């Protein structure tokens, strides 16, 4: 048995915890069988956004037509885009490896780790123990139990990044944020895209008005079919055939494409680290249960990031890691605060949200008013001829507290930051109204969104 002060499973948001523990003089083991940096750096947000950026450029050129400017995209250098993405990823790996290998007191264990018992990790032939363990082992693609799926060479968000050329056509199974982001990228690069979503709308965690707008706009560049439950997949002479049952009772439909991309969601890696052997409580979805301080039901064991399913975004994972490190390494009792935690969907149009939806606010027993405001309500929105984008605010009656803000349209992830800051610092309309906004600029959309509530 090799004894440590701290063991960290996973090097995404867990890497910072490991480095902090070692810097405090604690004998620390970082157990990571894969690439350092986790999903975000290697197969998630960063490499995907490096591909989505040129897709945005193409979509922007197409959008320019409404301004009276017609531009034709002569070619797209797919191989060059992929090389750029992979070069960035390799540079990140070099930087992270240097940081880890140069840190005194940090043992980098490059094999998979699994619990043998409470407080005990099996890593290859080694057995490690520590009184303080941080689980940051992430999540992976859900592979649904669809007949014939294993018979085809389907893509995931990870394997798609390893392609040397893009398929001429693709069926995307799923309608969440991964599906619509890659749908946007592939469509912009000239691939014929079909998105099949089992539920009645895309990105179901967003406001229904936002889902409807995204579907309408995305449908101008791809085929979007909702209410389609995929029941079987098979190979065909030209690629794959997907058969779906229509949830509304309509006739079953068949779809054909060169490749299939599976993007129906993410599942926790709790099973892969044998969390149950340590007596760690798992919820019905397979995620590790944690309290407000990111503690599991086992003393000295914390779980952060995607593996707990609380907020599956890297910025959320980083905050969780900071909270867990403060509680575990420094003996504090800090509660994780999710109320002003934003997220974005890099589809086209872009989406950003923070706080509660109108429905969630109602379920929480809050008396709220919701208001939609179009981009065209401000001068810059009109100048851009932006007729699809809008904001939706959810404000508590009486207190004027902002409990939710949702936006679809150009620069949505940038524009929402002002509301995030307001919610974090105070949370009522005054936080927005007191600031002077440049005219004419899109930032005026934020105070404009609240004018009907003042």
C-alpha cells in the first residue's frame, strides 16, 4: 500500500486541486490514464470551438445578404482547420505535462484508477490510499441501446475530431447542445445534416421560445426532425440507414447518410472508477451524489465536475474544484452557489442562459414576470437586421430580483455577462439600470430587456 495525503482521480478540473495540494506540501497522487486536461481541453469545448469559429465565419457571410452584401465562399480548408485544432491541443498537452512533471510532491500516475475499498485506489499494479480523495473523473458519451448501432462505425464528439475529411452527409442522433453545435459546424462546411431528436424540441433545457427559434433558424441549413425515436441502425451501400418511430403516431421513417453521429447525452464515469466499492452513493442517473460542499457520503471524499452531473460545463467544474479544494484542503465549509452560473450553446444562432427558466421559477413557487425583447428593439440590432434574436427575462414580482435571463442571437455568450455580474452582486433591476450603456451598441439590449418591468 502506497500512502498519500491526497489522491486526485482525473486531470480536468482536478488538475488544479492536485497542483494546489502539492504546493501546500501534501504528498499527492494525480491518477490520469488519458490526456491531461480532461474533456474540455482534448475533446470538448476548446477543440470544438476551434472548428465552430470558421463555421461562424461562414454563417456570418451568409447572413450578410440581409444587409445587401452577397459573398460567396469559394472553399473551406477542412484539413487546415483540423491541423490547427490538433496543433493547439498538442501545445496544451505540452504545457500541462510540464506543469505536472515540474511540481514537487506530485506523483503523476498514468494508468486508470478504480476503488478497491473506501479510501483505497487500484492503479494498475499499484494500490494507493489517502484520507482525502477528490474524484474528477468526468463523463463520456451515452451510447443508447439501439438495434444495430454497434454494427456501424458511428461517430461521437470525440471521434469526429479525429477525421481527416468530413462526410458528405451525416445523421445526428440527438438534439442537445453537442448535436446542434456540431450540426452547425458540419452544415457550414457543406455536409448535408439531418438531426433526429426524440423529444418535441431541440435543447430542451432552454426556454421553449429559444428552442423554437433555434429549430427554425437551423432548419434553413439542415433538416431537423423532432419527435423521432431512433429504433434501429444498419449499414447500407452508401453508409448508414436509420429507422425512426414518430412519437406523434405518424408513419415510421427511414433516413440515409454517409455517417452517423451519436450525440444523445453524457453519462458519468462513476461506474468506470468502481465508486460503489467505496460505498459512494450514486443517484438513479449514475452520477455521484454530493452535498452543497461537494462532499460525497464517504468521509474525506469529494466529487467535482461532470461526474456529479450538477452543471456539466468546464467553468462550473472549475468553480466546484475551487470550492472542494477549500473545503477539503483548507478545512473550510463553503457552499457551492449555482444561482448565477451561466452557460452557452455555440449553435447558430448562439444561446446563453443564467438562472431559472420561467417554468423552473414556477416550480420553485416564485411569483415572476417574464418578458421577451427582440434584438431589433435597439438601434444596433436594427442596423444588423437581426430579426430572429431576442432576450427573455424572468424577474420576481415585488423584489424585482432577476432570477433568470435567456438570450438567443449574435454575441449571446458575451452579452449575458452583464446580467451574470448583476445577479452575483445583488440581483435586482437596479444593478442593470444604474450602468450607462454605449449608444448605439448591442449592449443596450440588456437594459432594454428590463424596461417593461421597471
